[in-house]
C-alpha cells in the first residue's frame, strides 16, 4: 500500500481540484462523512455520547465543522471549540463554519489561556473529543496556546478521534513536534501519511482507518511515491508450492555462519528459525570445538566444524572450506554470535564480498563493516543488512538518537548509497531498497524486546532467500512474519516473558495462515491489510 508525505498529499489534493475538477468542498464533505462513519463503527453508543470538537482555522478545522454538521443531523449532542477568530477561517472551511452556524450548531470560541480556563469544566464533561486543530502542514514544534490546549486534552483521558492526523505529529517522520494529541482513532484521507505508521506516530494515532475521499487513482499513480506499508496479502503467491512429489532439495539449502563461545544459542536460533519457515536444508558452519555442543542443540540442521582461532572463533584459515560449502548452497546467513575477534572480522569481510549468494548479514557480521562500508560497494552478490538502531548508528558514525528521529530517511539513504537492502529493526521495522523504496512493517509488539529475536529474524529471512524469494521480498516477508508471530505469541501467553524460541515454535502455524490468506489463527484475529472505508 502506498504511503504519502505531506507534500505528496498536497499535490494530490491540488490535482484533484484543478486537474480533475473535483471541488474542494466535495473532498471536505467526503472526509467528514468518512470520519463520522468511522466514529459510529468504533463507538456504537455514539448517540448517547456528548462530543466536543476542537477546530483550527485551516482545512483540518473545515473537516471538523463538517463532522459537526453530520453529527448534528444524526442527533448526536456536540459542541465545537473554535481555536481562532471566525474571520480568520477562510475558503471551504469558512463555508462549512457558516453552514454549521446557520444549522444552529453550538460553537464556543477559545482564543487564549483565560478562555480555555473558563471552559475547562465544560470540556471535561464530554464523553468523546474530536481533533481538527492542525493538519499535515505543521512544520515546527508546538508551543504556547496550542501546546496548552493539546496537553489539556490529553490530560482528560477521554477517547479522541483525530481527523487525518493527530495534531502535533510530523506527517513525514512520525516525530512529535513539541506535543501531540493522543488519539484513540485516526481517520486519514486518501493515502495514509507515513508518519502515522512509524513510532512514535503509530502510538499517537491509535487505531488507523484510511478513508477514500475520491482522490482520483490516476493522480495517485502519476506521483513518484516511494513509501509503502507491508501488507500480508502480498505474500500468498510467493511461498513455494509443495508438490506431492517434492523433496528437501526443492526448497533450498541455507548456509549459516554463526556462533562462538558463550553465543552458541544465536547459531541455534538462526538455524531453527530457517527450518521453521520451510527451508529444505540448513547447514551451520561453527568453530570446530563448539561442534559437539551444536550437534546436541540442533537436530534438523547439519553442522560443519570449521577451523578456529585460539579464542575458538571462526579462523581465516577456514576461508577455502567455506568457499567449497558455498558452491552447493542457495543462500548465506552470517554474523550472529561470531564475535569481534580481529581474524574472524577479516573472514567475515572476505566471505561477504566474494560470495555471489544472496546473503543476510546481522549482529557481529555488521560490526565487521564499521568504518569499512566502502567494501560493500564491491560485493558480488545481493546483500541484506539487518541492524538494530545501535548497530545502524555505529555503521553511520552518528548518535542513535539521530537514527531514531528519522528512521525512514536514514534507512533510505543508507540502502541507496551502498546498493543493498536494509532491514532497520525496532518498533515498526523498516525495509529499504537500493532504488530508494521504503517499506514499513506494521506487525510486532514490545514483548519482542528480548534476546534472540534478531537471530530468529535472520533465520527467517535467510530461509526465504534459500527458497528462492528475491532479497527484497525475503526481507519484507521475514519482518512481517516475524512480527505477526510475535503478536500471536503475545495473544496466547502475554508480552511479558516472551522468548525468541516461542516464535520459532509457532512460526509454522502463522506461516500457514499467510499462505492461505487467513486472518485468524485459533481465536487470534489480525488484518493482512489496513482497514479502508469509502
């Protein structure tokens, strides 16, 4: 699903009006109708609620006036709190304000702190609030009166419906500009704004509904959109079919290079996750002294003892044997638990640069390229990097905070610059392509913030690579399945205490649902694509 920036949405609105002849009032009317429809669906007892509607002077406020009209006609008790002088409202918004006034709508002006203080008790008496204060055009941090209003709204603890986007949220980066409305429900128009899908924007947005307000599809198709939401229904046809006469050789052979003293668990989890996503064969290359441990720890995967350093990590002298192993494999997963031994680091760099196999690099494999990223420009095969924010910061030589402030653009620029696919892990993981496309993953939960989760993701992606998926699709399916399996485990057991191996065990059940296009596993329901209303 395509996502919009604030600028792209402005262009689409303008084109709908100027090029296609759809009046702005029609777009505003459609937005209001969709918002009210979503409100009745989300709050079935809406007719018994008292609704307070906050409106600014722009088109977001105009949408709010139209929402008030529809609620008034449906018999819902509502009052508009206008945060600007009526004469400052212009264009279509002014027209809707006049119509609401003529219909006898209740409108209270709040122009300063004193007037807000006078009406605080009345506002507190509402059962539901609507945010039509600020739209996607906000640039700098909120302060002063608007900041005070939003902080007061949040302090009430009432459910809030945001029109298009919660006020105070950056539509592009998802960052909070000073302060932001905490919405229970956000009804966004035309295309979802990408800031609604990444954190902290996703948290502020609550339940997100995308409303079709009649922006022409031809206009959307003509815009150079490069931001997308990963949807589960994209993957039905990608999962390899299993013919009755199929054998293990039909579903790929993954080579895993992983593990060192104290980190054998990482190697085991990568291999077990790869097996669980349907990989036909998995071979683990492990320092030879650790081989007895892994032979016991993993059953379905094969092990290959390799030369080791004095510290019992993979040695550079094992390069030829690894090259021989690669010849019969379909994909490579390298990095988890390998250590930062200087000789092992040199081995990692050589293997990644020389192999033509599709490769996913994670954990210590990423650390091997800190300060050496120019080497990746010369690699022979497609590469996926899968850093968490701290690893991303080290690769770029910047603070973690800078990565987190604009995850989308950081991921896009890195993937473009080095010609690789990037999985930037974390809440709402991001997949970026060398062509500058960005895909946001909607699945996952805080319970997955525990050791080993990244190793499981590496195994999943590596397994899909081995089965023949393109690197981009393997990355997308890997992060979607990884998060969705985490959501399923959280539903069954709760988030607290979730372990990485819980995901490994439940992967086949979730993968089966994806393959069949189902949106339910036992009593766990989920959505393969976002909710859209017309």
